[in-house]
């Protein structure tokens, strides 16, 4: 016990998850979540990620686009067309955005996964 009444604890440093005992340290790529919407900011995000990779950073990207349902447009339709609306949000609006980002990042040598949420 210390004079202040608080117990001191020793800190134990854990091994980094990127290294294994007895082996040389290997760096796993840093996984980055990039939220993209097809605007000018999306272009800036892609340029920034490409510059990170060009500077020697090992990165991989998960590009995600989030589409918002307009509930007010669904009045009177109940849920019988809900799956069609979801499909259009994903395939017609979200997919072109994340596909474009993925192509650009892959061209820069950055492994990319894509995801669309609604």
C-alpha cells in the first residue's frame, strides 16, 4: 500500500498479436474501414488510402456504403415489396459506389473487401 491508500499494480506487457514467440516480428496489415458514399469526400478517402499504401504502410480496406430506407415512400405497400426495395438499394445504388472504390484501391495494390448495409 502506498501513502495515498491506493494499491500499486505492476504492469505486464503482453506480446503483440502480430508476433509469435520465437519468430521474427511480422507485421500484419492494418485493417481500415472506409465509409464511402460516392461524393467528392469518397475521392479524398481513396486518395488518402492510396498515399498510405504508397508510403509503405501495409493496409487492407473494408469499403462500406450505407443506404437509407425512406419509410415514408413505403406507405400503402406494407412489406410485400420490401425485398425488392432492399435489392434496389443494394444493387442499383450501393454496389456501383463500392465497386468503383474497390477497383481504384486494388489498382493501388490495396486488398479491399466491400460491404453494403441498409
